[in-house]
C-alpha cells in the first residue's frame, strides 16, 4: 500500500478520501488553493500544500503545480477525486511517466470512454444495447437527416466531446433538423472546442439508471448494483437512490454482469459507472461511462457495506480483487440528497456565504441510519470560486418506506444557518406522490411545479 | 532522480499564429501539397488504365491491389521512392518509368511492420529500369538495418533490355539485389516471396533466396524464356511448361507452395508473417500509451513559412510530432541555435535534433543576436554530444533540418569549427542507432552533412515539398562568383548603371540556375531523398519509422531509461 497519497481536490470529497486513506494507514497530503487555506478538511490532513490561486485553473486544474507538489512531498500516488483533473487523460499520462500512480483508470481508458461516440461503439461491441442513432460522429447535416429517418423522430443531437447538456438539441421533426444541427454544432465548438455531434433517438419519460463497477488491474470486475438518478435539474443530479424502484433483481443481475464484463474487456481499472437510460417500455440503453468516483457513491456504500475509496486505493496498488460477485449483497434502501448552497425559490441561484452555525442531521427511527458527508464548520465561509455543494445527506433504511420517513426527519433536523440551501426543496420532493411512489422519471422535475423561480 | 519527465510543449495555433498569417501559410503549403499529389497520382497510374485492364484480364491483381490485400485493414501504406525516375524518359520512344516500375513501401501485416517490394506489373511487365535495382536495394537495406521482414511480390520480366547497359553490370546494378537477398538471409532477416507472373532471368532469380516462395498457377520462373530455347517452338514448350509450379514446386523445389491465384497467395503470405515474432514495441513502451499529439496533425500544413528566410517557432513543430505534445528538452541553455530533446512517438522514446530558425543571443556578447538556421560552436557541440548520448542509450534520432550552413568568418575559423564539425561528422558516421533525417526547408552545404544527411546513412531521409537541397543558397553562390564586382557589403560596384545592371542580371542567372537544382522532385527522382511527404504526413511516417526501430528486439542496444547516459548529460550541465 502507498505510504503517502496526494489528494488533488477539495471539500467533502477531499475529506472522504483523507478518512479512507487514514483507515488504511496511508498518510495524506492535500493540495489546495489560496482560497482554501483555512479549509475545514485540511484539519484532518497530514499536510496541506498550496498549489496556486483561487481560480480552479490556477490551482485544482494546475497539473504542473500538483505534480511538482507531489514530487516534493514524496507522494507515491495522486487521488484526483471527482471533477477537476479526475477524467483528464493527459494528467493521468503525466502522473504515470513520473512514477506517481494515478488512482483511477489508465490514460487510454479515460480517452476511450471519455469520447462519447467511441464509448458507445466500444460498449456496443461488448454486447450492451445502445440507443439507436449514428455510429460515431456525424459527417454533416445530410448524414444526420438520413440516420434520423432510420431511427425515427424525435431525435437528440449531442456533442461528441461534451456533457452537462451543452451542445445538445432536441429535434421533433425533419423540418427543424438543419437549424438544430447548426445551433448544436456552434454551441459544442464554443463549449468544448470540438463541433462534432452524434445523433440519438430521443427517449422521453426515460429513467437514468447507472451501475457501479469495480475492476482490478488483472481483468476481474464486479458490479455493486445500480443507482437511480432521475431527479435532475438541467442535467445536474439532485437526488440519487439505490436500489432503483423500477429495477428487478433479475435485471440488476443481468445488466450489472454485462456492464462489468464489458468494462473489464477494455482493460479498465478502478471504479467506474456505466449509465443507462431506461425507456418506458423497460428497455435499458447504454448512455455513457464515467471513469471516476462519483458524487453519489455513498448510496452504493450504504447498501453493500463496501468502502469504494478504499477499494480504489487497493486496485491502484495492484492488489487483486477479493470481492466475489455472489458474495455481494444489497441490503435495504439508501437515498442521497445533495445539499447545495442555492436558493431553490430563486432558480437555484448560488448563495455562497458564511455558515453561521450548523447542526448535523439526526434520525430517531430504529434501523434507519444517517450519513452526513460534508467538510464544513461553524463560521465557514463558502468560497464563490467552486461548486456550491455544502454536503451530502444520505439516509439508509431496511426498505424504501423507512428510508423516506428517515429522510424527512433528517432533513428537518439539518441545521444550516446563514445560507440558503436546497434542503427545503428536498422536503417538497419527499411530499410529491410521484417520488413517494417511485414512479418519477427524468422529465419529472422539469415538468412539475417543484422547481420555483 | 533517473526519471524521464516530459513536459508540455507548444500551444494551440490560435494562440501562436494570427489568423491571417495562418491562413496564408496554409494556403501556400496546400498548393505545394496539391502539386505533389498530382505527381503521385501520375506515378500511381502506372502506364495507364489499358495496362491495368490487361493485368485484370489475365485474372491477376494489380500491384496496388496486392498491397491492399496484404496489409492489415487499419494499416497505412507508406511508400518510399515514389518519384524515382520522375521526369526521365528512355529511348527514342520516350518511355516513362513511373516509380521505376516497382513499389517499395512499409505496411503492417498482423501488426508487424514489413517492407514490401512489389514490381509494378502495369509498367513494362514489371521489368527493371535504370534506378530500379537501386530503389529495390534501398528498401532491402532498410529491412536489413532494422531487421524488418521483407515481402517480395514478384511479377518481373527481368531487365528492360534497351537500357541493360545502365542496369546490368554496375556495382549497384541488378546483381546487387541478389547480393542483398543473401545478406538479409545471412543476417536472419525473414524474406517471403510471392511469384505472381512471368519471372524471367533477373525476375526468376529474385524469389529464390527468400525463406519461403509461393507461386500462383499462372506464374513461372525461368533463367531464360522459351523464346531463347532451341526447338521450343516445334516441341511446343512454353516458359510456363518449363518453369511453372509443376516444375518448381514439385520437381526442382525452387519454390515451396502452389496456390490458385493472387488472392490466395496473399492470404498465405499473411499467414507466414503471423508466425514471425510479435513486435516488441509494446514491451519498449514501458507501460505508456501510444498517444497522438495534443494538436491536430493537419496543423503541420500551416505551421511554417514557405519562405525559407523567415523564422518560425520550431517548438510548435515538435509539439505536433510527439505524443501528448510532451517533450524533455535537453541542454536548453546551451547552443540556443539548436533544440534537442526526447519525446515519445507511438509511445516509444525518440531523440529530436532541430534547427532553431529564430534569432538567438550570442553566448559571450549578451546584447548581440545571431541569426538562426546556422551552426555555431555551441550548437555543434551540443548536438554532437546529444547524438553520441542517444547512440549510447539506443534512442533513435530524428534530425529536423532547416539549415543554411555553418558559421563563417574570422571568429568561426579561429574557434575551429572545422574541427567541431568534423567531430560531429565522426559521431554520426559511427552511430549505430537508427537515424531519420527530415529536410524541412533549406538544407545547405556542410549543414546538410552535419545534420545526418544521406551520406551519413540515416535509415530514412524525408523531404517536404518546400525542401531546398544544395551546396549553398543561390545568392551565396552568386556572391562567390561575382566577388570581384562587389563591395564589403556585397553591393555591386560598377562604373555605370548599364554595367551594374549586367552584373545584377548575371548574379540573378546564377541564382536561378541553382534554384532549379534545388527542386526536391529532382532529388527524389535521383534517390537523394527517400520520399517527399506533405507536412501533415510527417507524423505518420515517424510513427512507422520509430515503431520499426523498436519492433525487432535483440539486435541493437536499447537501454532502459533509468540508466541512460542522457541523465548524466542533463545533470552535469544544469
């Protein structure tokens, strides 16, 4: 196992990784920006190293500074967390050439799966069903028209190099295709420097179901069940739960195994998430793969009892997987609520400010556990330079009913004074029938009244 | 720390070039590229459609079809010697010899790079013209030096007889092809031959020394054709009856296997190659991926000014030749007129030595600047030591030439540049590591030699469409020829305007004549460069050449990076 690991991230995930490292007897060096000099998570690190200015591109994205810091503090490995450099193939390649282990997949895997079109092709070759559409990037609007005719309207044009909703356009009819194509290309070029698009049949009322996969460096892989993440606002997840209310045990077994094998087949290593879209008829289509640890990993940890960050470290240290698929059990139900410093009544406008006081959430129900993943303290001022996440509230119960009841209690007990948070929004969500019954889909938030402003 | 740490190099072209400059440079280069493509297409056409149809009417494939089937689907075909004999005609009929009637190219078969030597059966039945033997030997030489399997696709009626005095007797004549066959075999380099058609005399001898020979049903190999045999007509014997597969596969055993046709033959040849050792490239990547540069290969076409007198940032060029655009510049503070360092190409370590065409500081007189594209003492010493170190470590070297020559004058002579230059020549002459020379723009005089020009036996010498190769620039020659008529600053001294005009005209004539000499197509036609490539093709050719340099393990020194002499060099000169 590594003696010292550098953590090139911040906030709750930095703290999460610090604690996992210490659990394995690993020393931690945390790279931070000037704006995070007095950050709460640094209190638990063995060493903090300032790597640059407040702006992310000067610090958390500053590969040169991070690599130099890792060298100078004798780190054997770097954990990139999520976001920032976590899916940067060039950074992974530079770590490896210096003999610093990048805790994640190889540069080649990141590149292969990072390109949406090549990922889709790769997974299709492995037998995963994919959304009917173009095979790779479109050569032009005529290509788009021909394929759209084949798969049927409505269609979705998406940026090959993108994500997060940019460079994406719905198109209901053929007459609107040309304009949608031009607009999407332009936006893709601006956002990602790459105008290429691919086309898919648009699936409405779909549900976002993703599978957690864990692979070692020897070609062995297991799946750790699925998470449902259909509660999204503008392609940003707000709530995740596991298991999904709509996935049967047999579907879990089949899809999970297929996903694990597909991922192992391409030489993947570490944790990864294979995302599917389930259409109303019950067909699951591969969407994309995330080659990093995800924000919502705690729900999987709560139902399997497996520490995903510890597993990441083991895999990176070339320890073969000891987990056997048939020994992995999925117990109970877990739901995660992202608590962001945003005002849900003002269009979720960010509200960075000082947390005057905070009280950790509690629950007084038997068999219901609460987990609060956060790195704040009384008097902590949320810097405006980064995302607005305050913490993740995860509730686990013996079944979904219990988890829902526990969630209400936990959210009500969460005290965060001084800032607006999305806690109130989550309580409204918990009261919505579609959510209570587990019949919601990916269009639920957009179509309803829950999002004010 | 004996680590090889490569750092990012280069910038996106939007940050380093103004849009209008970029556009202009691209357009100029595109014009050159198109002219080159026209010539390539002409060569590719062979003697034309009629001849292709003749070949197909016989149930045979054309040469290029054969190469297409031989190679892996995802493999490029990288020819050399495409323009040999370009612009030459032979005999009173003024026949042309496109590509000297033979295709020599690199391609991958079952992942292994091989050298393919395939007679062009649409050009005089694949016979040998002046320079055909030399072109074939060059391909064989590369196979021998880098231990690459050589595949002969023989369809060759022997010497083109009207020109036999130019191809038969010489030291590098047709006979030397068989000598190279022998040397390849003696060195244990695999050779596989496919016999596709009428192979007479030289053509008959060509396959024999190969390790394994396949013949199609319509192929024959004969020392002399039936036409020269007494009584052949009355006994109705043909070349096929005396030299076809019935005789050679079963009776004489000059061939090993018979196959029905070209298609099956190529399948079999592929199978033979799959039995050979796998390429060692992945072993020598030391776990790195084979990655593309961060910038588009196409950008190479607009990167540098076509006017050789204008400078450019050669680091931008390097950024588009190395994986991930990562580079370790070695000795960056010495000999600023040269850039040298290590990058990866296709995941494999490669040394680069390039001229810096821009002005640099004089090492002694701080505020004086010296023009680039010239070798001064410090630059010579730097690249000399770098070349020796790469050779020590087994790192293949890519020389990127854009040089007008050595420094001249009082200081240069006193410092003994003759000596420093000779030291460099000695090093390159005795190097065993594979060297690849790329003539980017101007390549003059001693500079061309110093930077491993063809006489110094690089395994490959590539040119671009704007290469200028000559002993000196036209203007320099004109100045030399008219020196008595020029003053200190090389301005014309004359009694009157009329005389001055005459002198200027005279100088211009001299310049223009040498300009003509510098056309890279002439060099390619004479085999003074192996191939003219478009700038955007440099990276694919380098990927192939570097992979070929690492493919065969066990024949040359390849030190693991932690014990490179390069680290000592870097530490001692920090």
